[in-house]
C-alpha cells in the first residue's frame, strides 16, 4: 500500500523531472523541445512544494467501537498516522464516489463539530467498510436528532 501511495504522490514530479532530464540530455527530443528549462524547473519545484503542503490522507484501516472510530491512514510521503473520532462529535458523514478522469479515488468526508476531515480510499475492502460505517452513522445521527 505504501508503494501505491508513493507512486501516486510522486508521479507528477517524476514526469516533470524526466522531461527536464530529456531536455538537458537531448534538446531536440520529442516533447522536451516544447518546454523551456525555466518552465520545466518551475513545474518540478511547484509539484514538489504542493506535495508537502497538500494534506491528503489515504485510508488503510478502519476500526469501529461503540463510542469511537479509529482511522489509520498514510500521508503522501507514506507515513502512517492514526486518528480517533468520537461518535458524539460527528455531525455528518459523506461518501463520494470515484469519477473517471476527474477524481482519482473515492473519499469519505467526516464532519464534526469543529472540523472536516477527508480520507481517500485506495482499497476496495476499505470502501465496503466505509459504506457500512456511513449507514450506521446516518442511522445514529437520525435517531439522535429525533
């Protein structure tokens, strides 16, 4: 799973680095002659900076207890992190589906009283667990509002 996250995270910077390298080695090679050195270097630096500042969370494990949800996720640099969310703080939960060529992964958005957290789903097994969690949370929220 870590390799998949790293491959996804570094695919764009690797693309710009490859085109820049082709531009340096052979200036008249295919697509590389369409770009200047400054543009390619800027695109490479910009994609690396955005990699460190965009807060993406890739869900790898989901555990549900009676009072809390334990979510284990990977950062874009494949660092493993864990977060606990209490059911009492949740106000809404949304599940978005993957849209071909527009959105890469399905995601779950957990909205609590003070913040909103988005997790991207890489694994089909996690997707099934998240769908069950979504149903149970919406039932709990509708019962608590009634």
